[in-house]
C-alpha cells in the first residue's frame, strides 16, 4: 500500500510552464520559480528537462573572504538566517559554505543537537 502524504499534487498548465521557462531563461532561479508557483524544485527541473532547457551551472555566491566575514558575525551570536540575509544568500547556501569551511553550525532553538 502506498504512503499517505499531506501534499497536494498540482498540474501546471502549458501556459504556466511556458511562462516559467521564459523566466528561467531570463535569469530566475529554480528555487524562486518553485516558491512562486508553490511546487517542489524537482517539478521545475523536470519541466525544464522535458523542454530541453539546459540548466545553468551553479556559481559560488560567496568568496572565502565573505565566508570568513559571515562566520565572524555568526560566531558572535547572529542567527544563520540573519547572517545569510546580510550577505544576500539563502540560509542553506550559508550553511553549506560553513560546512565546507569547517564552521560549526549551532542547532536551531528547540532542536536536539546534531550528532
């Protein structure tokens, strides 16, 4: 028997797909398109692949210097979200950069510490 899910699948109309393909080609990110449409990013990727749209290579958004600057702010007590916003990146991007740089990430309030 299949697993039950709380998510609702939506079918995107062809005009909607046309529109977000144009937006992607004009520079919109997969994550921003998914958020705008209320779908998972894999849905956007699947539609782009079906249309033969080549995905852009990901470009590192931070330099080693900006990661060090962000780490100083984070280590002084600012939250990951606040520091990420200050540097114009998503909190997940900053967390990934911190992991690569060996900066320990604090557990979120109310969450058990990571093992």
